C-alpha cells in the first residue's frame, strides 16, 4: 500500500481520534502523541486493513488502547472529559441567555463527570462523536447489548442528577 492511499484512508479520522484521545487523557500534548503513535501502529499493521470491516472503529480501538496504556503508565487522574469538547460559542444571545446556557452546560458536564468511566466513554462516543452502537462495541470490545444497556444507564444517571439538582438542589 502506498503512503498516498494510506493517508487518504486514515487522515479523515484524525480529528475524531484526537478528540477521543484528548477526552481520555485531558492533555493536548499527550493526545497528539497518542495519535502519532496510533498512526504508526496502523501503518505497521497496514496489511491487516484489507480484512477489516470498519477501519474507523479499528483506529479508535488502537487509540483507546494506547491512551489507556498511557493513563496506566503515568497514573493519570482523568479530568472532566467534556469541558473542552462542549464549548461552543454562543450565537448572538442576550447575556441572560448566554449565562443560562453556560450554567446548564456546566451542570451537564458535572453530571457526566460523576459517571463511571465506562458510562462516560460510551455516552461520549454515541452522543458527541456520533458512532453507531456497533462501532462503539467494536471500539470498546464489548457486546452490542452491553453498549445499549450502559448507554441507557448513563443517560438515566445524568437525567436523574440534573432532575435532583433542579428540583432539590442536590448535587
């Protein structure tokens, strides 16, 4: 396989892989390093690419495994995964609307941050990255039914936390 073909197949996933690594590591430089390592690993295993059903899921799995290895090796403390990912500039809202939106996003991020890592990852892959249930299963190496159950539980926990916060002021 030529480098041009390789680049045309793999580079479209670069931003998604970077966001995924950044979410897991919470550090931009480490995320960039992981992506480089992932591309090297994919290049070294380019002979396997013809056998794969989903190239993107394979790249995501490699990125995930490398990031988890880095977390284990450095004993990282995983920070709030979605702080930077959810920051979208307001579009000409009043100061009151902007404050309400940012407050709501802070509460949502806080609720998501309280989830177990497995739930956070599945919620991120599905609702932010837009992966299908099958792709999430391939990336995390779990059964499709487990993806659905864990996603449901994650959403339910976030919903309950936000309701408790709104109704009772409980965090």
